[in-house]
């Protein structure tokens, strides 16, 4: 059933534990209810007023694990409560025994489905693809917007279609995975023009029935107790469940659980710089970790730069930098949004002063 609330607390809807309110908070279970909400006179008037101020007409949230409300939100916050996973009957894919599509399974997932439930479902049903993305917090609609990624896999590798509600045209609109503008933590639905218009209602994922594991990331091999260089056949003895368990162990060992410590995962993106910039920095910092992105670009871990600036484990007021991973900002308890914002700005300035690189938040700042 739909629910429209005014002056509604957002505390249960953000993993940073920010005690802020939304002028309007509305939840729906299906498209009919979403349309009723959008046509509600009070909601429509507020959306119009926000738009007139040059702001987004609404903010659609998932479970709030990658956002920071910087204060009370004066507009409309939407949330989808619809959950479920369905195998899409396919002709000529599952049944075909030759070619690229052999063993492909398409899953249609409701936007409000907890992402890790999708990972667990796939592992239980022998479906390969999402296992490395196990335990990433959040909902499936958001995962497709964010292009979540971990341990060498991004959801964009799996997205067949993103089924949206086009709020302007009042009809369904389907984006092919190839139309989503995917990049590192990037998609078209993160940008204003599309964000103001489309709500993700379902995501179709392309997963595999045939074993196809991604174990290139050294940390996973270590957690699994294998070394593929020395023993390439070790991969054949591994089950999907073992890979999922290894990913979960790694994550639980290094990331704070939002239930205990308010946080939104990696607060900053890892900057990608031109090789000339990296080469110059490397002469100054020979141990600087880095990853080749393409022929002309290198990615530098923002967490390493933050650590070099002396921020690891430190605090500014009630906002802090997590002890085990400098990319993660935490709420030490009762922090106001502006304390997190102040820490974020200070870190950006310090990193820029030391390395000449301006890092950017990955987290959505919403005010
Ligand atoms: C401890 C921790 C670890 C994390 N680890 C990782 C990681 O390894 N890799 C990674 O990529 N991320 C990671 N994250 C970040 C986060 O889990 C992801 O970004 C996730 O996809 C956010 O999901 P959510 O449902 O909480 O979305 P929210 O944070 O609520 O929203 C995220 C974005 O999606 C949009 N959105 C949400 N639902 C919809 C919808 N139905 N239609 C249109 N737009 C929508 C929002 O407007 C917003 O722009 C981590 C976060 C935490 C707290």
C-alpha cells in the first residue's frame, strides 16, 4: 500500500544515521501507486515548486547507503517497496546448446529488492555473475543506477535492461544495458536530466548457468586459500558458495557494518589521472599504489592519499575516518550532517594541497 507522509523522519532511510526530515516522504509498491503519488495535489505542487527553484522535482532513494542528507530535505523523497526475483522465460538462449547465449539466464528483479538477496538467490540456484558483488548494501534499482562494483566485477557486466517509469511522459521506458552510459560508479541515471525524469522499477540481469568465476583479484584468491598462477586448476574445485563466503569474509573484515557505525561505504571516488600526472607524482612518491585504466590513464587509490595526509582513524568533531579503510567516513555517534560535510571538504583540500589532485565524493550529497 502506498504511504505519503509529511515532515517525515529519514533516520531509518540512511546508513549514515542522519537524523533529518523530508518535507514529503512517499513509498509505493507498484507503478499504479507511484502514479497516484505523483498525481497527489500536494506532492505535485511541491515537485513543481522545487523544479521552479532549479532543483530536482524529487529524490528517489533506495536504502540510503550511498547518500548523505546535508540537512532537512525540503522536497519530495520517493522510495520503492516492491521486491521479487523472477526468471524470464527465454527462447533460444537457455535451450540453445551452442553459441554465445548458451547457458544464459535472465532474471527480472524488482527495484526494491535487497541487492544481496539477489546474490544469495543466484548462488543458491547455481547462477554465476553477481557473486563477487555479495554483501554490497542497498537495493537493486540503486545498484543499476550506481553501477556498483567490487573485486573485478561491476553490475554493468550483468545488466541486460533497466525498466524505468518515465515520470514526464507517464509511461514505461526501457534502457538497454548498452544505453545506460556505464562507467566507473557512473550511469546516465546519476545525472540531472535523467534523474529528474526516470524511476527504476525493475532490472533485468543476465547471469550464467555455466561456471564462470572472476578470481583475478588477489584478495579473493588469498581468502580462498588458492593461487591461480601456481595452480590454475584450483578454480575448478570451487563452488559459488565458497566464493560468496570469501567475499563476505573480506568485506566484514575491512568495512564497518552500517548497523553499528554510520557510514556510506567509500566516500570518495578513486581519481583517474593522465599518465603524465601520475608519472610526475610517482617520482615524488615511488610507493604510490596505482592501477592502469587504459593506455593514457592511471587510477590512484584515494584512500592511500587520505592516509598519507594523516587522516586514517582521525576525527573532526563527531565525524571520522574509519580506522581500517581511509576511504570510508564514519559517524562517530550523533554527528550532524554538516560535521560530515566539513570533514569531507577538509580532506579534499588536504589531498589537493599534498598531491595536486582534487578528489570527488562518490556519495550523493543531498540538501
Ligand atoms: C558499508 C558499505 C559498503 C559499500 N560497498 C560498496 C562496494 O563495494 N561497491 C559499491 O559500488 N558500492 C558500495 N557501497 C555503496 C552502496 O552500497 C551502493 O552505492 C548501493 O548501490 C546504494 O544502494 P541504496 O539502495 O542504498 O541506494 P541509495 O544510496 O539510497 O541511492 C543511491 C542512488 O541511486 C538512486 N536510486 C535509488 N533507487 C532508485 C530507483 N528506484 N530509481 C532511480 N534512482 C534510484 C538514488 O537517487 C541515488 O542517486 C557501500 C556502502 C556501504 C554503506
